[in-house]
């Protein structure tokens, strides 16, 4: 007899943080967060905890085998659900460096970490429904404990708060401007066209990482956000950017390239948005990354299936306007979702072009190991649904330190002072929102 995936209806909650709080006593809690209701473009939230296995720096084959060991796909499962059990975790920016023959002497912050989860809460904000899905190997006792926790309300014991010291950068302004000039010299020498250069901020952290995440999402809701509460590395991602999504062999990426700050004055804000849309420099940067991603897609997609249905679309967030483009393609049957993802990883929007040389220059000029920043948070469902973000606007907590980075793409006509300010504008609201709590 084939065991079935068990799906139970839960009360729909507009704010999924209520379910995260109800899982406070569980280990390795994760929440893939659409930013709803403050950000309405996302549809699904996915929450889980208590993984049956946690992998550190695994190959994609290791991940696929772990899913096959612990999860099943049955004909009767609800195919409308984005996730029926599988892998949720993150890849560090430098996960694929060996593939590019890039070797670093910098100390790694923490290994890429992936949990194998056999149950999940799926909040569908379009249909206003909530489902609790269990894999067949979840015991009745586990199912009952999870269901009880999710339906009995938020634990009454006092919630642990958090504190954060003042954030300090690892590079002063003069050094940052000097590095931009060095990048321009690489460009003029013909080495590269664009390099994404960043600075890192760090502070002392104590308290509850999930409470810090809730403060961040309140100040900056984003459609590709995530909280990953792994034991030794907690990820607080407020990313606006999708990296790779694959559903029914259809792949999509939506690179962001082109940024301008927002204004509290509606007239000025509208002018800023128009200025960004009309900026030849920003459009050229965006197109450069679109071409890079089209090339990445062509390695794993059916010939002639790679398309660019959208270029330079304006998307507005709490603190900045962005230009976003869309690239799509049909994945070859021989290529698995994780293999496809890693053929394109790391994302071109956070390296530069050409990718390998840009990554080499980043390795030479940046003093820090990026960790999860500019890497990716992802899920892979047992039925091969896949989605991922570019881990920008993302903080990482390790050993009572919290890290946050910002940067931008440097091209030959970049104005160094403006690039420096942009690197701060992108993340200053995040750092302030933690220091104000």
C-alpha cells in the first residue's frame, strides 16, 4: 500500500508571523516570506521546522539524494502547493568558486546550510487559504504535536527580545572610492565591463534572531524575504530579487540592476522614478546583466527557448526604486532544477560581467568573505518545484555578531561618490530599524 501525503486545512492568517511564533520551541525554523500583506506581489509563504536532516556544504547530488530518502511524491498530492516537503536552505556566495577556479584565503563565515523538511505550512495569500502538508514518513505523534502547536496560539511565555550595537563598516570612504577607481582601471584595460563591489557592516548581537527578523520585515517588506533559524547561522533576508524559479520545466529569473533612492516628497519621488527609467547608464547596466543571464540560461535550456519578455520594469520598495528585467527559458529534460541553478550561480546581477573575471576582481579587492550575502536562499520541493532569491538586503548572525553588506555595479562612467552613497542607501534603513528597537 502506497502511503499518501497528508494535507490538513489550517486557519488562514493574513500575517504569517503568527505561525512562526507558534513554532518558537521547534528547532531550525524556516520561513520563506512573501512580505504579505505589506508587499502584495507575492502569493505563498512557506514555514517549517524540525528538519530530519541538516546538510553542510553539500553537492547538489547530496541534496537530491537526501530528498529522495526522506520525501515522496504521490499522484494524489495537491499539485497547487509550491512545496510538499524537500530542501530549504542557503548557498553562500562563494559556494561555486571552485567551479570558476577561484580560491580564497579569507575565513569562511559559515558553511552553506540546507535542511530536509518533511512537513510545511503553506499560506496562499491569493486564495486566502492555509494548508499543513505532511510527508508519509511523518509519524502520527509528530503530526499531532505540530498541528497542536500551530492551532493553540502563540506561547504565553515572555518573548525574548534582542539588542544590536552600532554597525561599523570594514572599509572607510576613502578606501571605498580608491577601490572604485581600481575597478575602472580594470575596465579601461579591457578586463571587464562591470564589477559589483561591496562593503560589509558588522555589529554585536544578542537575543532572539527571529524577533530581529520581525523588526526588519516591518520596516522593509520584500517579496523574496526569508528567515532561516539554523543552529549556528541565522539568515535574515529582506531580498527584493528573484534568482532562479523553475516550475514544470519553465525557468525564470528577474535580475535587478539600476537603483535610485526614494523621497518622502511625492513629486520628487515621481521625478526620481522617471529619472531612473530614462537613465541610459542604468539601462545599459541592466541589459549587460540580462545578456549574461541569457547566456547562462542557454547552457541548460532547449535551443531558441530563451526569451526576454520584460526589460527595465520599474519596481518600487520602501527606500529605493529599481529596474527589473525578466528572462525565461524551457529547461532541458536532462537538467535537474538544482543543477540548473548551480550552472547559473552566483547571479550575474551581483558579480558583474564577464562573470568569472568580475568574480576574480571581487576576490582581489574586497577584504571580507561575503558569506550568504549575494548567495541565495532557496527551496526545492520533492516534486521539483524550485524557487530562490539573490541574498541582497540580507543579514547573517554568527557567534553573536550580525553582518550586513551593501554595494553596487561599477562601470566605466560610474561616479564614485554616488556609488558609495548608493551602497549605504540600500541597507541603511535595515541597520537603523534594528538599532531603534
